[in-house]
C-alpha cells in the first residue's frame, strides 16, 4: 500500500504557477472550440459563462437531467515518454518531471425556465506537476465541488426578440449566484519534506490526502453579464461581456488552525463575439474571446478563437486557445448527445509557457424542451 501511496503522490499536484484557472465547470463543446464561448453559450453550461445568455433562451422550458463529462491528460501524445516506465520511485520521478497530469469528472444537471436557469453540480479535479530536479517540489491542487448555481436575464431597452420570428435585436442583462462546498487542498510541497514523508506512511488513500492537508471550504460567488443579439433571417450576431466571480470567490475553511486552504477563484472579466448562420441542412458558427480583461498577461494568452460546422445531428468543432489547438465532434440524436475530442491549455502565466494536452468525453441523456 505504501508503494501505491508513493505512486499517487507523484501524480497529485498544483500551483498557481502551473495550473489552469480554477473554473467551476467548463462546457465540453466550448473547450473544443478553443473556449471562445462567452457569446456562443447556448448549451447546458450557460450559467458558467454568461448569465445574460438566458435572455435568448428559445423555449419555455428546457431540461438537462443528466450531463456527465470525463477529461484527462492525453498520454497518447507522449507515448515515447512512458515506454519502459521505471519501477523505482526515482526513475518514475525523472519521467514525470515537468509533466503536467490532469484528470477530472463532473455532472451538471439543470433546467432553463423562460429567462431563469438553475444547475446543480458535482465535480472532481486532480492536477499534478513535479518540478525542480535539484530540489523536487510537488504542486498540489485537488478539488471536489458540490453546489448549485442559479441566475436570470432581463431584456433591457426597446428591442426584443420574438421567438416566433428570425428577425430582431435584443440587449439583456444577467445575474447569477452560486453556493459551492469545495473539498481539497492547494499547496506546494517539498518531495523530501516531512509532510510528504509522513503521508507516505498512511495505509489508506483518504488518510494520505488528509495528511497532505485536505480540508473543506464553503463559498458564495456572484456573476453578471451583458449581451446583445441581432438576428436577420438565418443569420445571428452576438456580443457578450461577462464578469465572473465578482470580487472573487473565497472558500472559508472552519476550524483552520493550520491555515490550510482550497483553491479560491479570482474574478475574471471576458469579452466575446460570435456570428453564424443556421440553414435547414447546414450551420456554422465562428467565435472569438478576449479573456481576463482585468488581469495583466500576454495578449496571446488572452485570445481564444473557435468555429463549428455541421449538419443536423453531427457537428465538427475546432479552435485555438492561447496559441494551442483543439478539435472534436458532436453527435446529437434527439435524447442523446455525445461529444468528444482533444484540446490543449496553457498552464503558465505567459504565452506558450507550459502546455497541457488533454482529451474529453461528454454524454448528455434525455434532454427535453417544451413550448406552451
């Protein structure tokens, strides 16, 4: 069991230096479109990007009772690294040095009722990076989230979109709130330090994680958004602005004498645009985002570009996220939707600094829309 513990510790990791922004949830379709989604945002994950999008909800009621996703590091891209994988801890550490490891899974069932939306969420994420050969450090960000997010949108100004017509324009203002219980640990640990060595002596995985500092925090978050939609015939143009986790979302840990913490979420301001056309037998969308307008970072690190083309039942997606490419496909058969593909994300603070290659699989069942 101690060998298993040592192996697990080599894979657990995270730090603000080398891990993705701690989003609550991501849309699989968005990730395959380069995450350029602020102004697209018309699937089950609307509340995680821009609550103002609820203002153009097409139906009186839309249900998403089951929507689950699984993502992990794309080891197929680095098979040469893992051939003849060593059996010793030192050998394994040399192979894994500076190699980001990711695994996540989550579900987000919910519904949209007119311009109101609600989603439950349950997710787990696991990131790992072993760095610094001279003094090996283990960066840790292990998270398990459970919670609820709800929001609404209010059309403002003289324009309104008539759901029975393809022409018109509308500006909407949206707000949402979320309550999340986050269990995990975020820390940077010396591989030969007392915390890691003490954890290796534990016989159970849960006790091992507790030894590393796993705690539970609770937090409230608030989002706001603004969106303008213009439709003419088969064409649509959308401009969206979102402010997510306004003032930041901090997870308070009770009885925290050791000042342990889980990953908090900083506020982020995003601007996006999307344009497309939907014909009877063909549709396409192009989109662009400029992310984190309230942060200082390389411009290339901010830019997201995406595209989707398809025919009824089948769509192909592609995009570019901070200079890295993504691609995938989606099959939508009435009450079943399957999405899968590959995407890369930037983990560092600069443009093309630390790349993480991943795959994702998503399944949604029994989606239902109703109009009175």
